[in-house]
């Protein structure tokens, strides 16, 4: 096996890992958003999250991980839409933001 073939195989393996890890992280983001909405008595709209950002970060143990940020939309009554956010480091949820509906409720 030549060096070029080996490097190509490693690159394909890296791309496959990145793709599968992204799918798992997205599923974890949807599950976290769903749990947060249920806990707050809100409705998760579209049952999906949208990728907002990706970067390297260090977790609590000092290991390098991918930090992924996702946006999602939720509703209090079905007639309104608010934007929420979930941030994951690897597969671990580090932040869920559902503050938009509280700000709108305090303005009323």
C-alpha cells in the first residue's frame, strides 16, 4: 500500500467519523431541547435543531473536544415562536437557553 493510498484511507476514515459524530451530537441536541421544553411546559417546534457553530474547545477534564452550537424554535401556545439554543461539548450538553419566552412574558 502506497503512502498516498494510506493517507486517502485515513482521510476517508476521518470524514466518516466526523459525519457519524455529527449525527450523534445532533440527536443529543434534539433530545436535550425536547427535555428542556417538556420541563418548561413548552412545545418544541419542528422537532429539530439547526447547526449554528462548530469549534474546538476543552472539556472539564482538559481534553480537546468539538463544541457544537444548535438553534431551535419553541412555542408557549402554538401561536408564537421563540428561538432557543443548545451547546454541546462532544456528546455532553453544556448549555440550554430558553430565556426568550420569559423576556416576552415580562414585557406583557
